[in-house]
């Protein structure tokens, strides 16, 4: 993602943004070519959340869901030990193509992400994560706001990273995206949702994409109607020497379980 000034003032809804012109290689290069300190912090927290959940409720053969997977594999890798199938749900045709290739054989840049996960034994028990992801992953192109594209109550574990606030300038669409994700999970499903805080929009390659400025109360308001009372929301600081881009004030990570 290129460093860019704030998005211009015109409102863009999700349907107006140029998703099929999204440049997955530019996004990957800027965001995930190396493991950043903020992603390490998020990944470790998600790892520990899922591990603790399944230590209390042992399970296997589950169906996972990553909404808006884009060019980020680490949410799917974080669900891998417990899932027989993982749906990588994505709107952009360019990102779908990237995901299909990455699932077949993902790059070595993801190995440090897997090493962080392997600090928990559940992940170390998978000798070949590439082969396991190849077996488990199903890339599905769809629109988050199309009722028939994302079935309700179909997933046992779910993630949605930097999606709900990064698809529109419309706050109602932000809340709608959170709700669609939650309704795709089964009661009791553990989840992890990450957000850019106070995002003013972002550029990928030569295209500009919209964002909705949100803060921690917005995350709480969006999720509390769906989550059990043990929902936690953490703030991830902007690394002082290497912000990801202009126009945000940190990241927010929500960890919880869908209300039964």
C-alpha cells in the first residue's frame, strides 16, 4: 500500500470502489513482504485466543471462514490446526487469482508468520502447513453484501482482517459488514476481527480505495450485539519508526465468541 494523503472528500460506497483493479502484488509487497511488529503482535494474540478456546473445547474437522482474505494468508494460517475446510471469501477478481496461486504454494515470506504461530504446540503439530492449507482452503469469490454469496451460520471459526472499515466511507456499510460476518458464524464460534483505526483511505498501485474512520467504541458497538461477554478489544500502536502508511492511528483487534 502506497503512502498517500487522506482520501478525497467524495463518499465512496463499497459498490463504487474499483475492486477488480486492486493490485495484489503491490499490496503484498507493501504490507506482507516482511513480518512487521504490529502484525506480529496481532498474530500472537489471535494464536493464543484460538489455542485457549480449543484447549477448553477440543475440536477438529471444523469449517473456517476468512472474509475479505485479500493477499493476507495469516488469518487462515491461524485457523489451520482445527479446520478441515477454510473458505477464503474475496470480492476482487485480482485477489481471487492471487489467492488461488498462493493456496497451491505460498511464498517464503509467510514462513516467519508461521514461526510465530508455532510458539503454540497446536501449530507445531502440523508438519507441513503448505500441504495442509492446500488441502483445506477453498477460494470463493463473492460480495459480502449479497445475501446468497455468504451463507449464514455456516462457519465454526472466523476471521475478518482490515475489511469492514476499508470497503466504504459509509458508516452504515461498516456496521453492515460486521453484521454479515457475525451472521456467517455458528453460535459459540471463536473469531478474530482486525481494523485500521481512524483510517482516511488508502492507495494500492494506482488506485485509491475508501475507508470509514472508526475508533474503539465503534468496534464495540458493531460487535457487542453478536459477541459473548468475554469480547476483548485491544489497541495496536503504530510502530514509531515505520508506520504502514499515512492516515491512520493504529490498529484494533477484537477477539471473542459468537453469542449462543
